C-alpha cells in the first residue's frame, strides 16, 4: 500500500481518537481502544448517552471512510503502533508501559530465524510482558512472512488497559492470539512454546511470598521482576526453545546478578547478548540489550563462543548488512553441526 494511503489511515484514526477523547474526557489510550473497537464493529457504541449524539455522528462518518480490507495486517499493525505512541505520550505513561521500538522486533525475528531456521509449523510464540502486543504481533508477522509458517501467539499482561490495546489490535489485524490478563509470575495457562519474547519491565516484584518459589529470587528483600520473568519463561519453553529478553544493559553488573548468573549456568544455554543503539533510550541508564537464552534439550547446544555484539541503527545499511553477516557467521561456526 502506498505511503500516502497509510498516512491517511493514521490521520483518520487519530482524528477519531482525539474527537472521542475530548468528548469523554478519558485518557487517549482508552479513546484509542474504543475507536478501534468501533472500527471493527463498523458502528459507534454509546453508553449512558456518551459519546453524545453529535460526536457519535462525526465518528460514524470517519469510520465509514475507513476500509481496512485494502491493507495488509502488518500495515495495520504499523499504523496502530504510531497511534499507540501518540496516545502513550499524551497520557504520559510510565517507562515500563512505553511502546517497544520497531527495530526491537526486527532483531528478535532475525535471531529466531538465525538460530532455529527450520521453524515448526504451527509455531508457538509467547510474550509474558506483552503490554500493547506490538512487539509480539510484529514478530508474529515477520516469522510468518519470512519463515513461511503459521504462528500462534500468547499474550500475558497484568495491565487491563495495555491488554485492551492488544485485544483491539488483534481484532483489526486478524492476529491469531490468546490473551491472558494475569500476573505473569502466577502459573501460566500454556506450555511447550517454541519461543518467548519480552521487553521486560524493570523493577522490583512486590510479592515476596510468590517470588520465593523461584531460584532467581533475592536472598532478602524484594526480587527483580525481570529475573523472575526470565525463569518463568524458561518453564513454559519446549526443549530447545528460545527465550529472547530485552533487559537492562547492566543486567550482569547489579548486586543481584550473581543469582541470575548461577541460574542461567544451571538451566539454560547463554547464546548471546546484543546491545541496542543508544538513540533508542532517553538516558544511558535506560539502555537495554537483547539476552538470548535457549532451553537445553532436543538438538540445542551451548555456543562455544557467546555472541556479544551491538545492533546497529537500521538506517545505516552498511553497518546493518555487516551485522547480519557477522551473526550468520557466528551461527555457522558455533551452532551448526
């Protein structure tokens, strides 16, 4: 689809969202979810007289102009991603709720296809810190397109609003997904997935009673949520499955890193740690890297040389091509039979 058509779709949805938000006096995220639902239903839902009739009439006129059948699911997802970024900035969401940058999905899909080039069909993919679902759906679309398989995804999040975005996005794009509103530290309702991806929230997990069931729990005080979530993810992976986690770049430099390092050594293959461009983050302290773990079993093995690299700016084509070649060479030298 031409860029002009995508921009027009974005402007239509943005106009409808701002119109509804102004009338309801809600957050922009709430308005975007409702507009998405209205687009899916081809009608404007009113409850207790809201939005008012005049606003509903304007919204219906905008929705009637929108024809999503002209767009590919990935194009719709990309438009919704930009809408979500706009809404998140308007609502001043906290850092752990921000929309994951697009390049993160590109790197995640590339690493899955490099390490496990022959994908199982159907492929089972989960995100246990799914938020709006943008990272999960982007990887789903890329694996289906480049891997040639059907991908079923599972999205878990404890934030009802974020999961509302994920539900709305799935409805408009036709994503094959199961959504779960729960604490991801509680037992998960699925198992034996091929990969878990997650842009992990950073901070302490407040419920020590639950954390004590994890090897990565702190000896005293609260435990790091991202440590617990990585351990939880490995539990639901099938043998040979991949865990791809965006974690603080200083993840192995904190006081609590000793327990994480010991757990990885006993339970997973540490295949790689790839730094993300500094431009992605507001401050150096906020920088994240992609940690690649693999569950032992099947044909998996520990790479003799762990992949340590820096993911380049995707707009630097020469650097990006060199990165792709270097990673593929690493895989051939360390993981191919």
